């Protein structure tokens, strides 16, 4: 697979550019857009916007899918780039909680004492879903890591918003791998 790098000023990117690009490279080519000269996503989607979406989770609802509706709806009304950047920020937060210290605290509260990589991920999702203040508390104090909450549905928020906005499936590899034990520095002894 050959790769071609194009450097283009954002002011020169328009529908005609993409039409000509598609005509020259064909329908099967993949395009990666990289924004330079900014911190990742800076100015496109902020930390405050991320937490404002999280704050829209409706905990008054009983069904997990219903809890997500206001957040999915709000994110779907934003530009597609914001949906991608939301997923990147979520991946980073889950990655930051993926440490041996957080896992040890989680395990101490488990009856069976076994680390289920999926369950530990879903607990980390719940920590983020609880909001900015709770997330910051748990990040700073790993011994407070809970074991009795989970919210796997958070992983599908960006995908659901993307599908609502575009009608297509969300195919995206986020900036951070948030699978349990992916944060190798966090798992060092």
C-alpha cells in the first residue's frame, strides 16, 4: 500500500478539492486528516464541551440506552470532527484510569478477587460518566476506585451520535487504547 502525503492549507480545502481528490485516487483510497500547529483538537472541541456532553447523561432514566439519549442527541448536533474528538478525549480519560493502583483498589473491593479486563473497563467508564469532579477525585486517589458501578454504554456514545448524524457506522481508532493494561506506564510496578 503506497501512501501519499498532501500538505494543504485549511483555507484551500473545499468540496471541489475532495471531488478532485476522489477522481484522482479512486473510491477505495482512505484519507487521514491531520491538523498541525495546534494541540490535538485545540479550538475544535474543548475539555469543557466534553464534560458538558457527559453532564447530559440522564440518570433519572432506568434503561441505560435511555440515559444516553440527551448526550447522544447533543453530540450529534455538533460537527463530525467534534464526535471524533469526543471519542479521543474519552479514550484518554479511560487510559489515565488504567493503572495498577486503580486496578488493585478495584480488586480489593471484588468478592472473587479476579481482574476481569472487561469489568474493569466498564467501571472506568462509570467513573467518567459520573462527571468531571468524580473523575478527578478517582484519578487523584486510586484507592477510591469503585467496584460496584459500571457503564459500558459510554463506549458507544460517540458511535451512536455519529450514526444519528450521518446514518453510517462509526469506524474510528481513538487516540488512546483504553483496553485494560494498555497504559503500560500505569501498570509498571
